[in-house]
């Protein structure tokens, strides 16, 4: 029987919810590429419940304990004496979410000699040292597509919020004001703007599709080109590299995975090549942008706005420059963990665990590392190496 350690974010400050604003969520059966949504043999939760926090337990406790496994759920993941570190020596499976990532560094792999499977309840396994997983023969899997559409909706919201200056205008109302001129001196329409995505994978392409009806001019750069039919349908301009794209865009949205090739991509040099007053929306990963370069560009006016939900490390220390820089629309990491998305990734984790315990193959689309090498979705979109350096800084959230 296995010991499974699951790291989830804390419950709401007012306690685990007893009621929800809505009674149901739409049932989604398949994703735009035809792949079916997760199909576990059963689920022990009601879709629409809070599953991603500690008391939600991803709805897994009954399933795992009925099968005789030990299931430990904690939010205590940072610092040397964390509960996660204490549980690692006999853990066979670690489950964690990108929103509140259990950084699985090489040091943590060394503390977990029995570890065989690391599951990301969501998408993006950069919080796991993939090189260490490959070296140790540990399988890494994530729930590909589970929240890609959730994030694409968030991107459209953030682009409109920044360009139309929504958040400061809302704040004038809360403060009792009617300061129209203050609100609109930074407010524009996106109609006619050039909007580009770094990567046109599941999220990037879904964002492009959702932006098309706004009569904007769409651009993308990616390692692989989209089919000619898609380029034509969306009237896309392809750029062979990110520099070429950012020079002409009013808004850039970042939708590539974090891996050694993309780490620190948006540094001072690249930002200086953007149009003055451009906006960046980054819901991919914090480490793709240099935090100080972003803050300085907002202060100088080189960037007119920056929004996103991804930071490094997570949780971000209280003195992280993105909390206090001007013209930002940052939230905690939430875009992929709406209640709708949670139902899909909780079911996806259950499907992965059922396959693992039944010794059936995990869907190829869910694999990131397997058999000592990048596999499945990982082989397509990641590069070998490690992107967890500096993650020990997450412990500063408690003390900063
Ligand atoms: P996909 O794998 O479908 O798409 C990723 C795309 O990035 C692929 O098209 C890939 O190219 C491309 N890519 C990889 N490296 C580069 C590079 N160096 N330059 C340009 N393009 C590159 O993943 P998703 O769209 O589903 O997710 C993307 C990322 O979004 C995740 O890895 C994760 O980090 C983040 N995410 C954030 C969430 C949130 O809650 N904020 C939730 C879910 C995901 P190709 O395959 O053609 O080689």
C-alpha cells in the first residue's frame, strides 16, 4: 500500500464553504482538440465544490483510504521543517498544484527514496525538477487541458481590464468618487490593436480564438507553426522569434511553459524592444519575466500595464516588487483553479491514480516525464533541465 502526500492551498480565511453562489457548473465532455475530459471510474465530490484547498482534498480521501493507502494532505510546504519534508522519506506519490506549488527540488527527491510518481493537479510541472525526476526514474504527470480554457478566459479579462483601465476605475467608485477624467486618462479600446501570444498551444490558441471577435490584429510566435488553415481562419501573423513579434504588438500575452529555454525571456533587453506603452499579460509562469525589469518598465512608462496571476516564488513574499509596482493587475495564482477547473483536475488526478494502481497506462497527453526521459506532452513542449532554482525563497512569505 502506498503513502500519498498531497500539498494543497489553505482553506478560505472564514473556513471551508458551506454554500456556493451557484448550484451547478456546465458539464464539459471534451476539449476543442477532441480529447475527452477526465474519465475516472468514479468521483467522490460534487462538481462545483472547493476541491483545491486542504479540506477539499481533491475529493480523493475515500477512494485512497478504501484501497488501503495512506493519504496525507497539508499546505505546509516551505522551509526545512515543513510537513512536506517530514512526510517525504516514505512517500511513494506526491501530488501538488501549480497555484501553491510543492517545489520538488533535487534535494527533496534525495529525501524521498521511495518516490515513484509526482502528479501536478493542473498544468505546468516546472515546480518539479524534471532533470532530477528523469535521473531517478520518477514519473511526472499533469492533467493536460484541464484548465487551459479557464486561463484563456482570464487572459481576455486581463487584457480588457488593463487596456480599458478597469481596476483603478472600480477603485474610484469604492472610494466614493465620480472621477471620470482620472479613470479615462489611461483608458483605450482594444479594437484595431496588435495582440500577440508567445506560444500558440492549448491556452495561446484558445486566447487567440476568443480575441478574434474584438477586431484586433493577431500575432504569434511558437516553436512549431500552426496549420495553415488555422492561420488563415484567424488571420494570424507568424513571427519566427519573440523579438520580431514584440516590436509590433500593443499587447503581448505569454503562454509558453517555463523551462530553461523560456526562463527570464522578458528581461530588460527584450522589454526595451517593445512599443512604448505596450501591455503584458502573463498567466504562464512568473520566472519567464525578470521581476525588476517589469517593475522598472512600468515606472518609466515603457510598459503601460502588466497583469497576470503567476509569480516566483509562490506564495510571493510580501515585498515582491509586483505587489507594489504601478499600473499592475496582479492576482494570486487563480486563473486555472476556478471551481469549474477544479472539478476537471480533481477528476484527472483520480484518473491518473486509478491507472497507476491498476498498472494501466496513463494517457500519453498527461505524461511529462516517464522512463527516465521527457514523454507525452512533456516531450512536445518542455526541454530537459531544472527551473526550480530559488524556490526556497517561498519560505519568506511567512516571515516577510
Ligand atoms: P501547451 O503545451 O498546449 O502549449 C505550450 C506551447 O508553448 C506549445 O505550443 C509549445 O510549443 C510552446 N513553447 C514551448 N517553448 C517555447 C518557446 N521557447 N518559445 C515559444 N513557444 C514555446 O500548454 P498550455 O497552453 O496548456 O499551457 C501553457 C502554460 O501555461 C503551462 O505550461 C503553464 O505554465 C501555464 N498554465 C498556467 C495556468 C494558470 O493557472 N495560470 C494554468 C495552466 C497552465 P511546441 O509544442 O510547438 O513546441
